[in-house]
C-alpha cells in the first residue's frame, strides 16, 4: 500500500520547518492536500466490500405513471446493467430477484443501484427507499446484519422515473425538456457496506472542512488538520483493529466544547419539493413519496432526527397515492418529529394571488393540518430565510434546514452523522436537532433585539414572472372571480331557501385546484410546458363546473377629461373603423401589425356614465425574446405612483435614484395603478395583468413576453385581455378608482326575474366608500352551517367607522379571524342601521353572521 504521502507529511510536521509565514502556508497546504489525497485513494474505495450479482433482472416500460399493483402484473423482459431505457417522462419498472450469500451473515448488505432517473424501491408492495444519484442516494439497505434464520432470497421492484431530480432540461437546467433523452442503468448488485469506513470518512471530512473553511489563521483550523494528519499515520486501512484508536483521535477534537457565548443552530431536516416546475404535478406526487419514504427510513435509525415539511397539498397527494407511507408519516408526526409547517395549501407565489386567495391558502392548509395531524402550524414561510442570518450580533439562535431540495431528495445519513459530531465542538457553532416550536420560542426571548422591515420585500432577481404564461395569470384572475361569484350566489340562495344545499365540497375542491395552480413556479410562469397544460386544464374545469376624440387616421390624439382641460395620452395607432357611433356606447376598432409575425387588434370602447376608456385587446403573438408593453405618457408629475396589492395598495418611486429603484423597473400590481398629483391623476385598470411600472411621467402595463426557457412555446398564440385608462379629478380614493377597478373585473350578471313583481332587493350595503365587502361565503365549521362569513377591508388607507347593512335574516354577529374561528368575546350588536364596524388603515375584518332559521 503506498504510504509515502502521509509519511512525507509527518516528516514536515515533526521537523517543524516554519522559517517564514509563506513557508508555513505551503506546509499547511501540503498537509491538507496529503490528507485529501489519502481519503480519496484509500478510504472511498473501501466503503463497499464484497459484491455479488443479482439472481435476475427484468424490466417493463410505460409512458404512464401507474400504481405498483398494476405494474407488477405486467410482462417483464430480461435486461442487464448497461442497457438504456426511456424516453423522457416514461417509467421503467425493474424486477430485481436477489439472493444474499450465506457467508455474508451478520454483515450490512445493500442493493447498490446506480442509474439515471429517479428511483423508488418497492418491497412487499410498499415503497421503502428513494434512489437519486443527484441526491446522493444510490443504495438500499437490505439488512443491517443478516441473521442465519432470515430468508436470504427476495424480490424487490425498482420504479425508475425517466427524469432527473431537476427534470430533463436539454443542455442546461432550465432549458426546455429534451423529450428524447435516454437513461442508463450503470450498476445493480449486492454489496457489503463497511459502516466503520463510512464513520471514518465522516470524521475525516469534517476535519478537512474545518481546516479549509475556518480560515487560514484560525487556530482550530490548524488543530483539525494536525489531528487529521495524526489519524492518517495511525490508520492501517487493511486492518479494522486500528479504526477505534483513529476514531478516538477524531472524537478528541469534536468533544472539545464551546464557551457559553457560542451561537446555536437549530437544525431541521427539510426537502423542498416544488409542486411543479421542471416536471409536471404527477411527477411531484412521486417525488414526495421518494423523498419522504427516505425520511422515514432515516427516522427509524436516528431517534433525534426531525424533519419539517410544508404544503398541505403534498400531504394530500401522499395520503391518496401512498396510504401505507402516509400512516407511517402520521405516526412520526404524533411523535413531533415529522413536522408539518407553513400552514398553507401550497407554497404559493406571494405577489399574484388575490387577498382572498391568500386567506384561502391558509384556511385550506390549516384546516387540512388540523384534520390530519390534530394541530395548526404555528409558523409561516420564513424558515428558508432564517438560513441566512444577518443578525448574528443581535441574536444567538438561527435555523438551518438541511437536505437536498427543489426537486426533492431530502437529508442523507451522512448529513445526520456529521451533525451528531458537530453538536458542540469548540470553534464551530453549536448544532442541535430542533423543531420550529423550540427555535421560535428561543427567538421569542431575543425578539426585542431583532430588526423590523417596513414595506415590501422586493426580490429583484425574480423578473418577468408578472407577465409570462399569461393564460395562467388570466385563468387565475377568472377563477378568483368565478369562485367569488359562486360563493356569493350560493350564500344568498342558502338564506332564501333552507332546502338549498350549499356546494361546499365542490367549492372546496375547486378552491384547492386554484390554490395548487398558485404554486410559486406555476402562477409566475417559470415552469415547463407540461405544467402549463395541467394548469390550463384546471381553468377549463373550473369554468365548466361553475357553470375619446379620434381623428380620421385612427390616432388617439388626446384623452380629455371633461371640465378639467387636461390631456393625458398620446399614442400612435393605425387606420380604424367606427363600430358603434353613438347612444350609450361608442367604439372604434383597428388592427396594428406590430412585427412581421404579430398582430394586435383593439376595440376602444367608451360607455355612457363610465369614467374610463376600455381597450378590448386581441393579440396574435409569435415572437422570441420580446416584451410587449403599452405606455401612457401623461401630463402628471409625482414622485410616487400607487399600485394595488392584496387588500390594499402601496406607493413606489417614479424615479431611478438608487440601485434598488433601478431593480424595480417592473413591479407587480393587481387590478389598478395610479399616478396622481394634487387635484388630478390617471389610473390604469386591467382585467388580468400583473406587471407594471411608472417611470417619471410614463405609465406602462406589461402585456406579453416571449421567453424560451423553460418553455419554448410560452405565450405563443392568440390572447385577449382588457385594460382601461381612467383620468380623474381629486385623489384616486375620492374618484372611486378602487370601485371602478372592481367593476372592470367583476362585470354585472343579469338574470331573469322570477316574476314581474319581484321586488328590488339588496343583500348588503356598506356606507363608507373606503370599506370593501370582499367576500361572502358559508361559514367553515360543521356546527355553523347556519352561518355566513363576510370579509371586509379598509381600502383607502384611512381610519373609519361604518355601517354594514343587510336584509338577510341575521340573528347574531361575531367577529372571527381569517381561519373563521369566532372571537366569542366579540359579539357585535345588531342595531337599526345594521352592524357598526370600525377599521384602521387596510384592516381586514371577518364577521360570522348567524342566520335565523
Ligand atoms: Zn421552489
């Protein structure tokens, strides 16, 4: 065995050749490289011992994702290591017959499986282990130490999805998937796993990391390297009798404890699984199973291991598709180790869903966790950000989530083994396996030391996500409207006819479908084409179930606000035709060739008694790497523009003074935006757009983009949308901009009256124009079926007291929270004018109305 490298190192150390600092660094580097080389040459290769071929290996392929029971009934054909399978998105099921050699009794035996794609091992018709090479999981532990009496022969199945942990991008991660990719099985055999070599490797790796990462002058860095060097000299890799003494040396440095002031890291296993991104929803279901079953295996072996897991939707998937695994998860959840967190249905995009959708993310998520795990999640989406703790001087606790993520994968045994050694080692932060409850209760004690961030958290690297995949965004706005209307009408029907069955199950199903499509790579449009098809299908389903002065050249010369004498717009157009010339509606139509391949057609409509000019727009869009925006240069000057956000609005600068301003060249907005100076302003309304900007006096709305990754077909084809421009006097609040934006998005429904004598009827009215009645729905809890929940919010940014009047047979009114839990100490008196409600700026209030039978 070549031992020259370590001996060379020893001689340098013992001779203490430290003539100068540069010489010292050379020596340290030599030591470091020597140890690294030793590990690479002599340890990794000894991780696995004897090998044994499989008894037989056969496979069958399918383009479908089918259940195990169905798969094992198929005809399997012989295959061998080195064979290819696929293409992309197919599934290859392998039947593995194996027999562990008698002479391996008492040894730890693994099924070593190295292949492209993501695998799942099935044993006795149950999923038992996820296999992903990118997630450093390429073996399944058949036995920790086989007993003579145990069966040595068995059959397992390996289900391999023809996609990697990060999909199947052609050439790069976020390139569109390569549909013709082939996958190869590189290794499939039985192997003796040398656990003692694994433990030595973990010791060495931590010491080498300490030497490298603690800094050149750090004393512990030198100490770690010195100990690693000693270990190399003491170790005879061919003689396991030398291992304990070597490991003792390592533990001598790991067990040197920190002082009292050392920072504590609360470690929790985690595995971020995008519910869809570079792979479709169906694959995410399997990703959850692969990742979580692996977590269960780790929990069986590591009693201290905790794992936090978000997204109720993913739990629901596993509940439906992998009930056996789900039962095990519930058991560990009861122990407080498999911990649901976040409280939302999915990890939704934080900007684009409506305010009510945000409420429903929590309502549906928390309801699920309460029903399934007996408790609500007490913490939200901040787990990830706690990783990058910038308040080290202020607080002494931070959270660290460990495990492969995005495409699933999760923690590995090696990660857990490293954490155990680093629990309290001088020079390293203390690490303890923790829970969100424990972490936040520690942070609670230090909360007065923490900074508070005021305003929006703008993620400047996430550009383009307010516009791309415009059909998904339009579908989102439409579904929010449809569900709103369906709930309002169902609620009214409930109060009029006590035999009416409120469609609560159907509405819950539809809400959950919408909430799923608000996932943070779906609604923003950062997903592949397969996901877009899934999301478009959902919109179709939701719809199914709920079922100016113009010159002769067509130029909008100006838009004049009557009595104000102000001209806000000049935009170039092409020749037009007059569609409607007078009466209650006037409209003109024109088409514009905006490039060789794209055409825009607009009907510009002005209705009587309506303060805004509507642009009903059709675009045939066939572009590459282009952005379509509409700009309105205005005669308005203001340092800030106002944009609607969920249940409120905020102001952003119209200038680019700082880098932060520059980064906000495009911002997100909901139904309206406004640029006003004292006494006059212009609002821009829309029915399905989210990207906007105001720079100096130019107001822009982002209409369409044409990115090519990860979906090369994104937004190619026909589109239809509406925006409207509304000049106004006074402030936007006084002009009713919020009110008119609702009108554009929620057009009046007309239905035939039951009889000509049908009296005029109004269910609700709110006296203050500042307060919006956003939602009317049936109350949540089963014992409140005779109740409705109404949600109102203050929209002007003012403190107001108002009356909510209703003609519904209300006998009792109680304040409740967003999860519809009544505050029994807050009964609201029913007075002659209705309910008196007070609001602070942007306050959201929910009221439970108990109806008379
Ligand atoms: Zn993600």
